[in-house]
């Protein structure tokens, strides 16, 4: 491999919220890594993209970016860093599609693995009684879906946005409106291929290397880099009946949601949204949905109100449309929504699952995608969701104009408690996601307001004794991480010591710090 940069003693200024962090790169890094024989390549020059993510708030420049062609490239780099021992400051982070919010996939002065370069093995669909797909950890879910649909199959559980990598979502959990039925994405994995923090390549499942398998799922990248995954599939429907309705009463809204997620005959996808003081809400829906009663819908006024949207879908094939319509009508008859707000649409399964990408294209065209996203995702115990809503909606938050607010229930029994994912200790708990965006990359006031709102929400939860857990968590001290994991911290830390004893991997999470000793 040609030496790309021998003299690499450059001072980088890294913009971080609240100040400037100085990073002086290690001049020994290029010469150390340059000796490795790889199928792919290491870049020491063009590394700025690896210091950027969807959150657009934290930027830490790495010393190098690995563009792997094969899994052996990843193993070679991690093994090399491991063998350098504790005298080296080098760390390694796997970066998928860059959708992290707070620098979790960055490595300050370290090596970032560009996982989308990894195409080893391709995407292979296996049909049969228990169909599954084998895919690269760097593959996007949208591409996995497109390949599976060629065989009339699809994964069971999703995220709302499909332009994320498999390894990225499986390192967190992967949740959307199907999770009440199938569990999160980490509950639908048969097997993983992982490169540990020692550079070992291991295949793992519930039968083989089970401890690593469960550790890596929801493990925030702490135990290894997920290079391949075997994911459960089901027959894919052709079409989706897509429905939205509004509620003005929070109790009716949540009670109906909880009834639906516990019913045997129910919808295939169930999510909720909180809408505060939005003008012309139903008129906006008309671009994608048809009102059941156009006259009454046109008279509905959303100004100055706190409303709750229930969004549901029913999957069907075209030759089953009549039966589907009967089932939908029966389900809707059990709900207590505002009658004039019933809106419906029929789209292909692909169009529904990839719906957020349509919004992405529009936002990118207006320059509103690559802006700061101070998101806050909380998992709230079901017994406290009303207390939470009474304080937050209308008091701490007076409008929802800065981004969607999701609120929908999940079921603990659909999650595997052997994984590293942390959830509340109640059968029914709610995802409440505040998906705020700044109005531009220079909207510092808007960003500061959103961050202060997040702090107020977290402070209220603490004072009210609401035992919530953060999803996609970000903490700055190990004490906070210990509180997050609770009685599972000891096992989490023990597994870290086994699979990544030098704390090389995923430094951007801030859970474990690499201890550097003088040689």
C-alpha cells in the first residue's frame, strides 16, 4: 500500500457545541497503519466526512478512514490497533450512513471504518419455511428490502427511515410501528458475524458464542463491529392501507393504542404523534390522504390546540382488498377518534416503508436536511405516560413546529432481555421522540432553545421519579451510564472486558475511555 502521508503533524480545529476542541493528530499513525496489507484502502487526507453526522453538533476528526473491501480489512486494522497495546491512543469507530446524533460514530484522532464500502458476500435471500436474508453490516436497509422484494419477502421489523445500515440499527435496537407485534429489529436476528476489539472474526447466534451475540445486539458498538447479519423474513404484502385520525383527549388516545397493540386482530403498524398549535393540519394531509368526509374535514380547526394523531396501516394483497376493508372498518369502529378527521390512502408496501425518504428529498432541496438535530428519544413506563404528557405538552412545549413528536406504545415481552438494550421495567412502555431541527446550520438560538427544552423534560422526569430510559442515549460520565444500565451495568462492563479489553471500539459513545499508558 502506497504511503499516503508520512508527515502528518497537522493541527485540526474541531467545532463542538459550546466551544472549540483542539485536536493534534498523531504523526506516527500513518506510518503505523501504512504497513498493513489491505484489499481496501486507508485514507489520511479526506477524513472530514467521518467527523460529521446527522446531529450536526459534534465534530471530531479522525486520523484515518478505512474503506474496507472485505471483512479481513476490518479485522486487520482492529487487530493492529489492539497489538499496539495501551501505549497507543488509537481508537476505532464503525460509521454507517452517518445518522448518529451526537458523534457516537466518530473517533477523535482514531480510525473510522466506512462501513458502506463493505460489500463482501452481497445480500443473499434464502426462501423456505423460515426465510431469512444474509447481508453486510454496511448495507442499507432500503437495499436489503429491494432485494428481498424480488423474492416476495421482507424483514418483519423496521425503522421509520430505511437509509440506515444494518449494523447501525442493530447496535441500538431498531424500532418503528411494527415493534409492538414483532419486537425491535434486534429481536429478529438469527446470526451475526462480528469483529471484536481484539481483531477476532467470530460468528455468533443463540447457539454459538451466545454471550457475544446478545452483547452486540443493542450494544452501542462496544463489543465488536457487526460485519454481517442473518435477518428473519416474512411474506411481503403488495399494498398498505394507510390511515390517520385525530384525538383531542389524551387518555382516549393512549387507551385506544394500548387496546390495539394487545388485540389479536389488529393493525400491522401503529404509531402516534403529538401536534401542538399547528395551522391547517388536515389541509396538509390532503396531499397524501383522502378525507372520509371532505366537508367536515374542511371545517376542522387545529389552531391553538393540542391534538394527538393515531397512524395505522393494514397490509394486504390486491385480491384481498374486500376482506381488508371489512377488517379495517371493524377495527376503526372500536376507536374514539374525532369522526371528521378520518383520512385514508392506499400505497404499495415499498412506498409506505420508504415514506420518510420522500420528506428527506424535499428537505434537502430546501437546505433543511443538513442542519443541527437536537433529538431526544425517551422510553416512558406506561403507568407514567399521562403524568409525563400533562407536564410536557402545552407547558414545557408550546408548539410542535420544530419537528415531529412521536408517541406510541411498545411491549416488553417482544424484547429479548438477554441483549444489551435497556428498556423500562413494565410490559407497556412508550417511545416519546422529540425530533427537533434547527431552521438552518447557523440557527444557534433555535438550537439552544431546543436543547434547553430537552433539559427541562429530563429534569422533570428526574424530579417526578419517572423511571424512563433514553433510546439512542448520550451521556458524558460513566456514572450516568451506570445509572442508565442499572443492575445490568456489571454484565455490560464484564462483557466489555472480554471482547474489547483495551476499550478501542466506539469511543464516541463515551461509555468507556481508553486508558493510555506510557511505554
